[in-house]
């Protein structure tokens, strides 16, 4: 018995065989780990009846109400023609299996290739598919996915900065203290702008919409997988996350952060215009978009630095990079808003 990279128990071959015996999948032949997925203990399984994707859930993702709501989302999407996975029921007709206190579910394997960052058709297809997802989930709001709680807000950003300042003892180094003060000012500015947001449309976002969860056949998406992070949030949150991911440079110039660099305008424009062919953001979302880009960048950058442990030798360079992200997003907020207005006008 081992542990996967996310800290979950890794199934042995005997355990895999026992789990699969609860499904009408024929004889077990082989199993391998997928390239993506670091929290659950996931497997690509070969049986005498074909290929399947087995998810052995991390203990933090084993609440039955949450699993049922997540699977209801997948069924809702498939009913609308969206390329979500097909769930395989157990021999008892259940859509997930509890065995020895652990939870599993099986999906039909989706044959597909990876996202190509150099292929503009893939970028546009990703944007259109996100729009399709957002359009389809309108009206879908199971209670288990709708617990209140922001993913990003200025209070969480400030809390991360305070925690990092304490963990890294930033006040003991004048240069670090100076940058911490500048970041605190940025956090206050973000808070001021968030207070001006109007009523933002909410829905159940996918929560992890990035290249690793998209499967392609040529230029067409044939699979959108991994709904473990689906939850009720402002719609613009997922649009901001997607723009940060799909419009980031590869490789980038930032060396110490989870984010590679400032956004590139060409993919930013292309993604936003393709998305608005399906969903048109309202004016409140247009105004809020750059604020969420900045809040996400700062909040998550500080959180990831904090997770690295004691203050590293490159602490100054890392904090300078965080500050540079914040400065760039502030300086380019008018451009992001104008691009959004242009995309909206194109649909009028």
C-alpha cells in the first residue's frame, strides 16, 4: 500500500481487481496511472470489455452528497450534449462505489489528444466550450455545490500576505518589508474595487478548466473531465481563471511563481471573442474581470509561496515577481475592459 502525490492511498493490483469486480467490466487485464491528476488515485484500466477511467477518491472528496451532486452535474451536461464523461454504474446500479470506507467511481475512457498551446484552433475551441458549459449550467444549482464561500476575495488575499509576512519574517529585512508594504497597498486597492462590483451572475463553475482536463480529436474537444472542484461562484471567476491560463506565455519570464508571466494580448483577445460567441458578459462582469485577474494572481501567488515553507534565498526575487503581476494587472485594467467591450459589441 502506498500514497499518491496528493497524499491518497494508492490501490494495489489486488485492490484494483476487487474494486473492478463490483462493475460489469469483464476481466481485469492491466492498469496504468494517467499523466494528469494529483489529488485522487486515478487509473486507466484495461479489461476484457474495453478501457475505463477509475477514480479512487481522496478522503477530502468523499462526501456522498458532494459526489451525487457532482455526478448530477455530469448527467445534466451530457443531457445537453456537452462532452462530459459517461459514468459506469456498478453491478448494483449505483454510480459510485463505497468499499472498505473508500469511494470509487468509473467512467468510460475518452480517447483524445492533448491541448496544443501553439494551435489557435485549440484556443478558440477551449473558449467556445467554456461558453457552452456556462450556458448549459444556467439553472443547475444543487445544494451540495452551493455552499457560500468565495474562492477569491481581498480579505483572503490580505490574509495570505499577513501569513507570509509572519512565516518569512519580512519585517526583519528592509527590502522585503518595503515590498510587503507595496503588496498590502495593492490588496487595499483590490478591496476598494471589489466593493464597487455590482450583482455578478453566479453559477456552478467547472472549477479546474485548463488544458489537462480537455481532450481533443483534431481541433474538436471530445472530453472535458474532472469536476471535483465544481462549485457555486461568480461566472466571471472562471472566465478570469481561464484567461490567466490560456493567455499566459509559455515559456514565461517569471521564475519563482506558479504563473509564468504577464498575459499576452493576442490569445487574450482570441479567447474572449470566441467565448462571447456563446455567452455575453454583462457590464458588471466586464468591470470586475481585471479585478479578479489581479486578485487571483496575488492571492494564489502568495499562497503557493507560503506553502513552500521557510523563507528561501530567492524571497526578494519572488516577492518582486508577485508585485510585478499586481502592477501589470493594475496598469492594464483599462485595456482588459476595452477588449471585453469590443467582444461584447461584436455580438450586438
